[in-house]
């Protein structure tokens, strides 16, 4: 790891801030786009993805707060907050997917939802890779952990996209809530790892 005051570390910190501000900006815009798409399509999956964007905003805010200071206790608090975000996401997805499957709820097709989730998946995977690399170089577990939140956001975007496409192309309304169960596992696993280490 670079020395605390080295120019290389300052560059890495700046990169960490840029990655988090890009994530914040994208997800803030996403809440607006997803709200409009979810209402027009009456899509529970798109509404759920909007909630995931809100959780990602919270996680990015935690990392920006943590990168602005130092200390082991601050890092532990930051990691715990991200762990809570994972736990909330897992619970929400479990409830949402179960309700949609149990009620047989059929949403309308959503071209804007398909386009937004496709681009979001690509953007989140790129941001997650950047956070993982920068977090490793800084030896910063909070940034690395939030990179996993961003990766799950990308996986969720891909799962919602798959569900929207299968619903539009084949009428498989159950595809996106079924994919939600896979994401419940990943989110719960990340929360468990964080809390076990703190």
C-alpha cells in the first residue's frame, strides 16, 4: 500500500471519490427514470430496482463519508452501515418476489425499463470493477465492500432486464421475481460476511 501522504495515494483517493460520485449521480437519475417506468408499466420489479438504487445511494454516501476521514472505528461503522443496506435489500427482495409470485401479478411491458436496466447493468459492472481495484490499492475494506454492493446492483439490473425481456417476448411474468431469489442469497451472504467480521 502507498504511504499515507504519498501522491499515489492521493490519486487513488481522488479516484475513489470520483467512482462514488458517479454512482450517486447515476442512481439518483435512476430513481426518477425507474419511478416513471414502474408507474407506467405497473411493474413491481422496476419499483424494487428503484429501491435498490436508493440503497446504493446510501452505500455510496457511507463510502464518501469514510474516505473523508480515518480510523478503525469509522471504518467499522461504515462497514456495518453497508451490511445493514445488504440486509434490507435481501429482505425487500424476498418479500417482493414472494408477493409477486403468490399473487400472480402481471406487469405491462416497459421499453424504457428494458433500456435503462441494460445500460445500468453495464455501468454498475464497470463502477464495481473500478471500486474493487481502487479499494485493494488503498487497502480500504469499506470501498471494496461497497464495490460488492455495486456489483449486486449490476446483477440485479441484469436480472430485472432478463425478467422484463422474457415478459415482453414470451409472456413469462414470473421470470423477474424468480430471479430475485438468487439476489436474496447474494445480498444475505454479503451482510453475513460483513457482520461476522465486525
